[in-house]
C-alpha cells in the first residue's frame, strides 16, 4: 500500500515537472560535446530530489539519511541554477562546500578511516575537516563527470543504493533506500527513451550534483552509524573516482585546465567503440561494475588492508590502460 502511495506521488511529480519543463523551455540543447542531437528536458534531478523530499516528509525511517536529503536541497538548487546560467566552477564549489560543512558539523562525519591489519586504526586527527571536504568534493565532481552517456549516472546511483541495501541490516533504512531506488529506476527508464521522445529526461546538473552529494554523505553515514568498514564501502565508487582522477591528471599533463570539459572519459571511448549504442554501453558498464563490486566485497571479507591495497593498485592499472587507449581515441 505504501509503495502504491509513493508511486502515485512519483507520477504526479514526474508529470508536472516534465510539462512545466516543456512549457518553460528547460532543455539541454545539443552541443559539440554532447551525444544527443535534439533538445532534451534536463530536470530529471529535480524529479528525483522532489520525490526524495516527499518520502522524508511523509515517513520517518532514518533521521540522518533524511537530514542529508533535506540539506541536499541547496546542492540540487545549485545544479538547477547551473543548468540555466552556467555557474563558474568556483561558484559551484562554494555553494557545495557550505551545505557539506553544515552536515559535517552536525554529526554526519567520521574521525578515522577504519581499522586495518598491521596498520591499526587510521585516525584523521586535525586533518579531518580538510580530508572530508576534499573527499566529498572529489566524489561530487567525479559523479558529475560520469553524466555523459544516457543512463550511466543513474545506473551508478542504483548500483550504490542496491549495494547499501545489501549491506544494511536495519529494516527501516532498507525500506527508505528501496523507495529511493524505485525513483532512480523510473528515472533511468525516462533517461533511456529514444532521443526524439518528448518525455526523455536528462538528470542535468541538479541530478549529478545531488546524487554525488547524497552518495558522499550516505557513505560516511554507513560507517558512522552502521559501522560498515570503508574498505567495503569504497567499491561501488571505483568508476567515478578512477575516471575523475585519470581525466584530471591527464589534463594537467597536457597543460589543460582540469575544469575544461572534453570527451576523454572512458564512457565516451566505450560509447565510440560500441558504435554509439547507448543501451549496450549501459549493459556493459552494469556487468563490469557489478563484477568489480562483487569481487571487491569478497576481498574485503578476507582482508580490509588487502581490499584497500587492491583498490589503489586497481587505479594504477586503470591509469596505465587509459593512457594506452587515449592515444588511439585521439587518433
């Protein structure tokens, strides 16, 4: 009965947002970087956020996660404005840091990175606030980077939510995340509609920034309140982190601004290799992503230090392979 109620709310939010977006002209217009060729509604993130807000307004299932959603309003609003007037990178950073600091100083925070064999407990100490802000900023930007192929961002988001549901024992928190996952899945369907379908919806910056913000602080909360080890929590984040670090380092190597957009992301190369087949690109990502998360989880069960070490080594391997493929892509 509760699911039917929330589905009705989602349909109302979704339909009204889509029709208002069409009326007000809230479209992502084609450009030389984008793969779409027709103007497409870009308020999908707003649909997700308003649905999340409705859920936390009508139920009380997990205070801290609901607190994250409520403060995420300012991040979603930043993305919405950015979709309209293209905010400068510095403006977006400031507008994201402020709600992040607010959450950190109100208990959504950690003081260490967990206990590891031979190393003991890795304390953050006085570096706690700078570390958290850097990590949160990195992940939000990394999530924004992967919003380049239809369905990729939402597939990543769903992978994270399903992984969290698997890890958590608390029934009420599981139910809250399940409702969130339903909204993510329905938005994914809208995102994967054919390009000429007038109901096709992009997440936009309101979606990518909010999702990055939500995933960042929910990951912190899962360690903070549920004692799920960071070596377990890092695995669904591998792709946005690896891709963001590679692209940023590669831009620096080539003496380009790290904020200058390009098509050197792995998902752009994968899309090109698959001859522009978006659905096949998403299926391939889903299979690879699921396998890596599964293996990472199994390794973390054996050893937390081994899990963290392989995550770091994995990036080194990823970096080398990407350097080898980027030359072919540029040619």
